[in-house]
């Protein structure tokens, strides 16, 4: 008897997990082989991030990544995954207007087989989120440290430390939800702020350097495996250390995320 095709994870699946208080695990992938490993291990969400510009292409930032790069890597990941929900980044300067965003999001969906598109930015992107979602394109918003704005932010720095900036991120999260976004990534914000936003929103909140109280966690796969060169960010843990294989490392990551033991205090701001 042939194996049954696994039931795909959907946005509704993740929303139900949030309502049930069940955490889910996310990782990035950029090719079919790693996507297959993550899918088989049970990772609920695979993110084809423009982080590929740094960990695959060797750039210092994500800014050089092109639409063609995202489509190519999204196609590769789609060939290797059957179950996990696939979220694909809109790259730098590919969504400067709602109409440009719509055209490029359609390309990611049609050519790259994306199931959700991700964009960075706060209040300035609310109209774009609304435009995409009213056209039937699911969106994942990204607030806090937004790597495509690294030049404006003055580097990779924690966001929302003071009351005013925390209030802006909180209000932006509510505005994005009201505009129809389905998922929210919070990057490098204090855990207390992430907790408040997670409690306030009905959509799932995915943290990276945002404390243990988010509905899910995401890491760049190369960071989680300890193969990214240079200084390791505070929020990263090398799960391959002590594991017998990549798949075992992924399973350890999933176990710790779902148990709420990762991130620990040493990974938080």
C-alpha cells in the first residue's frame, strides 16, 4: 500500500494552533533537498527568505536579492515540500507601490508556487497589505528589525526598546491585522513587547529574537545548523551541535520550540 500524501498545513491550520495554545515551528529553506528534510521532520512553515542573499549568495545584506532569485529558490523549495506552508519574501524594492506589489506577488504565487508572500514595513505598508489581501493573495507582515531597511535603521539593532517605538510597532501590528494580513513576524524586539502583541492579535505571531511568548519561532536554517560564518546573533542556537544529523537537529529545534524552552533567556532581549 502506498503512503498517504501528508495533509498540507494551511493558514487555517496555524490559526487553529494559536487558538489552542499550541506552538509551531518555522525554518528557512532555499533548495529542494533541505526543504525535503524540513517537510519530513514536520516543520509547519518553510520560509523562503531573502536571507538567501547573505547565507547562499554571500552578500553583506539582503538588498541585492532580485525577484528572479526569489522565484528560482521558491521553485526549488516547492519541489521538495508537500506538507509545510511556504512563505516567500518579496525582495527589496519590489513592492514600493500597491500595484507593483500586486504584480510581483502574483509572480511569486504563479511562478514560484508561493502560498503566502511576506513583506517588511509598518504603517507605510498597510495599503499594500490591503491591496494584496483583497485580491486573494495571503500576506505575512514583518515588523521590528526589518533587514531590508538596515541602512535606515543604522545596522542590525533591537527595535522597540523605548516606549514610543514600542507603541508604534504595537499599533502597526494591529493595523496590519486589520488590513488582512494572515501572519506576523516580529524580529529583534523585547520579549515583553512581543508578548503584548501576541496576546492582542488573533493571527499567529512568529518570533525571531522576540522572546518565548510568540505563537511560533523561526530561524535561518544556516544559523540553526551553525554554518553561517561570522558572529552569531544573540537569538541563535546551534542545534546541530550534539545532534547526529541535520534531521535530528531540526527535530531538536522543533521539540524545544513546541515545549517553549527555545528561545531561552540567553536568546532574548
